[in-house]
C-alpha cells in the first residue's frame, strides 16, 4: 500500500491510499496520516487494518495534484517542532569510496592509512549486520532539523545564502511515530532527498554537522510495511528541462553494510527519540551523488528521485535564499 497527503481547495488534508500502479482513493474521515498512524500504534493494529476500517471515498488524481502543487509531505505533525529529520551515513556498499574521495588528505603517509570515513565504513562491514539478539556497531549519525525544514514534494529545497553547495542525496527514509507508551512504530519507507552542502563538508570532516543542517524532502508516497531487500532507483537533475545528470542508485539490505534494524536500534536507543506522539523521518544513506561526478548545481535545477515500488517520483527545484543579517538582541 502507498499512502500520501494532498491539500484540497480549502487547504484541508486528504489522505490518499492506493496499491502500486493503482488508482488512489481518499480515506474516509482521515484527519491526516499522522492521526491514522497514531490510531494504529495505540490500538495495536496494522495501518492497513485501520485504513480498511475507515474505508475509501472518492478517487484522487495524484498526478493532477502534483502538477497543481497540492502535495504535502506524506506525514506531518500538528506541531512541526515534533517531527525530527535525521540520518545515517556510510551505510551502503560503495558509499565509503564516495566519501573517502571527498575527505582523503594528500598529506597521508601511505595508502595503508585509513581516513575516519574508511574506518567507520569498515566497522559497519564487520559488525553492521549482527546476529539475532545481538547489537551491532553504531553508525555515523546526523541531525537535519524538524518539520519546519521538511519540504513538500514539488516545493523548493532552499539552500541558505551562506551555503557553498546544494546537492542531492537519493536515499530511503524510514517513517515512524512514537506510541503513547513510548514505543517506536514504523509506518514504512519513502524515497527521500537528503539535501546537503558537500563543499562545506569537504573542507573538514568536522563540518559534517553544518553541512547537514539543510531542508530535506521525502515522498510523495510512503510504502507501508517492510522494505524490499533490493531497492533500485534513479537520481537525475534537470536544468531548463534537460537532464544534466542521471545515475542509478541502490538501497535495501542487500546493498548495505548495516541492517535497517541495527540502524533503527542505534537511533531509538536514545530516550530523547522515544517521546510519545512524535514523528521521526530517518534517512539511511546513499552511495550516489552528482557532486562526486563533478556536477555543480544552480538555482532552478530540478532534482528528481524515483525507485520502483515506491510510487511517484520525488521532484524538488533548487532555490537559493537571500542573504540575511542575523544579530542577537540583549534583553
């Protein structure tokens, strides 16, 4: 099942559900995907059962809604401050080579000297897929922001004026709510663009945290349930309607050095991330970047990311914010 959220003419949320390739229908009496997910999480039911109980209403033309700019992120929180955008890196086979090329120091004494990126990637290869009942190694982890920087499908990804780069990262994102008992509950997975500043990151690895404090987009649809073990998609950039970059990307545990369960454990092991009622969108990393292929993005470029079985492609234009003067006022 694929679920999404769009706005009607009055701005009210319509929850749309469909099977992959099928026609979407509005879910009856659904305030939002968040409300349906919390109903399922607190009632000990599957989301599919909750939706079936609500039943379906009129058909929804998702392509038309997309063209009219009416898509919302596929999950939102009534208070955006309670939706967390986070992620992990160096989790995919091949991802270390991309990162290492960005961070490798020319002053290294020999090829035997590993960068921090390669060391962490090696740790994942050795213990990122623990046996049942065991805990694996923790991954790299980063924070992107909250629901205030969650860009809807079709909306602009805004790069701050001080950014040195605004580049895409095609990833799978896990979508979660926290039940009233403090239990993390997964809704499913969605395509995401973990938008980042790779030039800033390349200056010094300790700038990674700065480079990730950028908006992100995910959706337009959430694939409810467990993900396939082999996920294949395409990432492209269009400039003036023409493709200037196109490359396949892979995800799923067949192509990763960690299991999803291990990555989820190391996120939700912190009580801070098990506060009842909150939403988490956690991005699981990639090995494909246009930046690594020498692409320099420009305002107006359109990122397009899609993966088989995950619904409509995720499209977002790049916009650069105007410079702001920031001062701190003493009171």
